[in-house]
């Protein structure tokens, strides 16, 4: 029976393993080989050119520089908020914490569109200032500047730093600071010499994650930065799609892969040692109510900053989608449904919504099949022996979607994998990004199922399928639902790979928004805002549903015995 169980387990794991070999490893190996072709010498010269030519050297340096600056600014702005969430209990805290998660789950094109709607040349702030003070030009001129996408990076990553640092901060022993204060240390001295050194693991983990996200930033930089500012991701896209210089795009992708794996390895090592987690909650024993005026002032200031950072861009996006030259209008939403021949699209804009839903549903099904197969294998074997396979499953998360999209362009273009011009290539790419999240959602639930339940059913003659259907599935069906919604949402908002892989007649919603934003005219801008609102609504609704299913009831029944805990 044990041998049969192992065979079934390995047979299930062969599905995601083959999928990774074909659609992840093979494209990456092809990129590496392609970057050295034609001829080894030419390939080495091309790589050396990246570090010797001023243009490419500037791109490499700018990618690192903007990521580092974005990380520093985000840490400085999020640290006071982390202190408030770690130390104080106040009305609406849980709601605010859930609300602050919204930017982190938004697609990058929606984030970029929101800031265009708020601070762009035609944005709400400039329009209001020009009308109020009778100005002929927008007073805030940050469009296509570094400042524009740095602000968006802070908006996007603030929540991540807040959650990681706050949960870690709340777990620290408050007695250390109390003892230092009793010995005469000022609050600043106690923070600098005791609290800050203890927070370094959390700060380091959060900083690495922010740096990784900003280092691989694509949609925000492409839309808000403009042609004058190119990160490695943007340059890969430009070299491949606009200049058709595939060898140089491959060389840049190779550099990108190397950086990503080093950064992800550092983060994994740091997180393993410090036990830092994005999902940890603050221990209730360390949280106190707000008492004096100084604490109230700090609390109020942080809440105002958080709400301003969160609400203003999203509100501007919504207002811009229903505001025209003559006031309130729904013409932008109606235009999405029109099939006029003068449309900038090869197809009606509403088709992009249908494409996104179709691709997302397909990717969701594929990701569930692969994720459940991988999670079942990882849960059935010894945890120490499956650490390597678990890390392999997570590899797609260490590779940018732009690099994967480019790898598909140069790989899946000849039999037997001639998929480049088919509809299948987009959901395959989305599945590769989504199915590791399915594993992470389902695996903890599978590992919590007592082994004796399944063993007893097997001893009574139940087949492996009946054991899974009658015992395993009922216990993890909530986790499967969460994983399905997660995979659907990731596919709906994916932009990096889709920018490479979608055809003119099959755009997804993020690609359609990007096209609208790059065309002049109020109607195009309005339709970009309208479609961004639709995508924002779908994404936020999905993650709201995840939140409803992810947490236990507020007042669970008390356990009556050891077996019920």
C-alpha cells in the first residue's frame, strides 16, 4: 500500500514538474543560449557591451538606483505607521489594515492609471489648480519624471513594509525598552540602541522585498516614466518589441535573471533565520490603547497619511472615469461597449474584458490542477525531503514576467511547441505565475489533516480517489476556493508577460489600458480610467472574498478536549 501511495504521489507531481521543465526551464535555458549566439565570442562581446556602453551602463545603474531610492523612501514613510500598528489599539484598526492591503493587490497598470488621473497633466489636481487660479499650464509638472513613479512605488509597497515590520515589532519584548527608560535613557536613545537593532531582520526582509519589486518594476515605469527612463525590464521590452533586437534583449534578460535569483536567495535566507512573515498578526498582549495627546497626535497623523496615500489616487481614478468636459458622464463606459470603426483597437474595447475573463478562467483551472498535484505530493512526503521540490515550485516567482514573456517569444515558435500565435500561450504564462500561489494556499491545509483519517479509510478498503473525495476535499475546499480566486485575480491583472504575448486582436484589460494611455485625446484617457476602474473592482472584490474565506469566525466554539484543538 505504501509503495502504491508513493507511486501515485510521484505521478501527480510529474504534472507540475513537466510543466515547469517545458514552460519555465526550457525558455530560461533558451534565453541563456540565445544571449551567446550567434557564436560564443559575439555573445561574450554582447554581455561585455552591457557594462561598457554608456547607454546600457546607465540603464543598469538607473535600475539599481531607482530601486534603492524607492526602498529607502518607503521604509522611512512606513516605519511610523508600523509603530502605530504594532503598539496601539484604536477604533477601525482591522478595517484600516484590510484597506491598506488594496494597493498591494492592484495590477500595476491600474496603479499607474490612478496616479495619471491624480497628478498627471490632465489629472484632477492640476485641473483644479488651473481652474481655481486661472492658470494656462499645469502647475505640477511631474509627468514622465522619476518623481512620478517613485510616488507610485511608495503607494504600491507601503503596505508590505507596514505589515512585515509591525508584526515583528509587536513580538519584541517591551521589557527591554522599559528597563532602558528606567535607567535614564530617552525615548530616542532607547529606540536607537535597543529597538532599531532588534528590528533589523524585519527591516532587512521588507527592504529586500521592496527592492526586488522596484528592481523588476515594469508597468509603473513604462507608463509613468516615459521613454526617457528605462529599467532593465522596460529595456527588454523595448529591445524585443520595438527594436526587434532579440540578442540584446536576451543578454539583458540574463542579467535580470542573475540579479533576481541572488536577491530572492538573500531574502529566503533572511526570512528563514528571522521568521519574518507578511501574514503575521500582532500579539494582543503588546497592544495598548492610546492615552496621552502625543500618542493621539502620532496616531492621527499616520492615519491621515495612510488614507491620503490610499484614497486620493483611487478616488481620482473613479472620478476621472465619470467626469467629462461638461461634468458627470458615463460616455467613457459606454464607449467601451461600442464597436465603432474609428476605435483605436482592432476589436471593440469590451472584447479585452472578455479576453481577460477567458484567459483568467483557463489559467485558474490549469493552476488549480497543477497546484493541487504539487501540494498533494509535498504534503504526503517528509517535509525535510520536500524542501528542494518546494523551492523548485516557487522558482517562477523569482523570475520577472517580462523575462518569461520574452522567453516564450524566442522558444515557443517552432514545432512541436509552436504556440506563439495561438490563444493558449497567454493562459499558460499566467498559469506559470499563478500556480505557485495555489500551492501556498492549499499546502498548509493538507499538512494539517491528521494522517490517521486517511489511513483508517484506506484500511477499510477506500480507494485513493474515494479517500480524497470524501475526506481530503471537504477539509481543504475552502483553501481551494481561496486559491482559485487568487489565481483568477493574478491572471486578470498580469501585464508583463501579456505585453509580449497578446496579439493585436486579443488584448487583455491591462494591455488595453496601456494602449489607451499611450494615445492622445480625452476619450482615450477616459476609457483608460473606466477600464482601470472595472479591473480594480474585479481585483479588489476577489481579494475581499479571499479575506472572507481566509480567516476563522470571530467567536469560534471552545474546544472540549485535546482531539478538538
